[in-house]
């Protein structure tokens, strides 16, 4: 589906609204053709018509519920077989409210399917296809709660910590292949995810809430700068670098033949 002057095709999950819809607009402006994936086909079609008219790119709409394994498998196969796709944005995700002890486990299973299993399957398919081509970009949308899980509920925080860890490990695996990997860790962002998850965000201070457009622009600037991990609201990269350095300080002592003296 790639057009003559295209930068390739970007596959965007959760593309009907919020962060995904803004990425679609920004990537179209950069010359990418688009494969937009979400459950709301009507909104996807409306967005596609506008993007075609404004940017002259090709836009394909694919209705899919990525909490359903059979639909994930179809999209995974498309990633493996369509050589025009050279950017994957793993954006689709849901949140959940409440304590783990009182949780609706069916809801949490859907969350884990979408935030963890779907992300993993699509990242794997993209890694295989992009490595073969010697180029491509995988962007995984995580969250700052991956670094501060006490600030939100257990399952959502854990799912985003998984996305961060997956991205970091995948980056090492793909070193030297020509494939770029990025994890984006937004803070609170003004999207529909809150109301869809039954979460009242009205009590969150205004200075903590970033507009989705600003978040995406910062994330793309981080991608252009070659960042593996982009935290749009973090003023000083030295704070993240110190966090990473602290892990490396511990690394030599994380696996040893004797227990630490304090346990004797």
C-alpha cells in the first residue's frame, strides 16, 4: 500500500482517538502511509478521509478488537507478511480502577491481554519483519507508573513496567540490525482512557495533566534524538541517567554464590 514518495507504512493500534489519532496525524505529516487499527470503524474511517485529504498519503482502516486472540493473530500475520510496514506503534491499551483485592478479574484479564500479550505478539512480529529488512521502528507506549507503581493500581502499573522491560530487552536483542526501538512513558495525559476505565480524573491537579498533542510531539522529538526511553515531562535527562546508573551499580551483586551477610 506504500505510495510513491512514502516513508513507508506506519501501523498504529488504538488509532481512533487520543494518542493514537495524534500519532497518525503527525506521521502522515512526515510522509508515512498509515494502517489504522481500532474497534471503532466509523471513527477510523472519518480520520482516514481527513488524513488522505490533508496529507495525500494512503490510509487503510482495519477494525479489530485486540483483546481477542484471533484478531491479534490476523494483525500479527499482516505485520509478518507486509513488507511496506516499517513502523509499529503499540499504542492500544486500557487502564483499570480499584484495588487488586476487589478487582473484576475478567476486566483484568482483558487488560493483560491488550497491554501485555498483544503488545508482545506485535512487537515480536515487527522485530522479525524489520530485522529481515534491515530497517524499521518499534514504539511501545508505556507509562511513568512503570517507574512509580505505588501511584496507581497494581495490574495497570505492572503491565506498563512489562512494556518498559520488554522494550529495553528488545533493544539489546536488535542491536546492529538497523531497527530502532523506543518506549514512551507519558504521565497523566488528557485522553478518553480515564472515562473508559471508570476512573474519575477530576481530582488530578491541572499541572500534572499534559495535552495529548504535546505528549506525542515530545515523544517524536525523543525518537528523532535516538532515545530508547522517552519521558515527555521529565525536565532533566540526568535524572533518568542516574536511575539507569543505579541499576548498573547493583548489577554485579544481583546474582552471587552466597547470600548477603545480613541474611546470616
